């Protein structure tokens, strides 16, 4: 799946997104029903966006939409857990303000939305200055995080 995209599926499928720099990959999983969902968000908030909103693009709209779609697919809300990766600071600028810390702001917005939705965050791999590709296996719930020059880790 691509940037500003959101998908929900069942085992034996897998979910994958590449190019997580300052973007954050949000993975929700229902172990009992082996249903997973992933969103590749680009920005923390949809405000003050005017006109139609791509809900997958923003943390504040993607998390509730992901929960809704997972429930429609057969997931039980009480079973949902989260894993998160991305939110890097890919570029540094002299004298940059908090506005330029988009990776950190994205990660913080995702954590806040998960808290509001009462979804436990099991683990996260955020920050740093390197991109990530993530793949979620729906038979096990494992999240594979691949990086250039840093190898792969399993969350």
C-alpha cells in the first residue's frame, strides 16, 4: 500500500507499506480473529484542511477509520492492539522550529489517537533519521521492520 493509504484484511494475507520516513505506519491487530489493518499516515492532524479529506493521510482521522473498517471486517474492538513504526526526522535544518519535526509530531499524534480509542500500544519503532518498510503477518501478528543499513527487526 502507498502513502496516505489504509487497508484491512484477514489471514493468510499480509500488509506492507514502504517509504516510512517522517510518515508513520499504524498497525492494528485482532489476534483471536487474525484480522489486521494498516494505515500509512503523512500528517498529524486534518485541521485546518478545507474540502474533502483523505482520512488515511492524517493521524486524527486514520485511527478511527481503521478501527471502523476492522470491526466491519469482523474484528472485535476489545481485541485490538497496536504496533507503530516510522516518524523519522529525515532532514535537519539550522534553527528549525517544531513545525519541521513532522516525524515526532506524527508519532505523538498517533499515540494520542490510540489512547483516545483505548487501544493498547504494544510496541513502537519510531524516530531516528532513517526510513523504514513494514510488513505485518496476519497469521502471527508479527511486524517486520526493514531499514537500509540497519537490517530487519521483528516487533
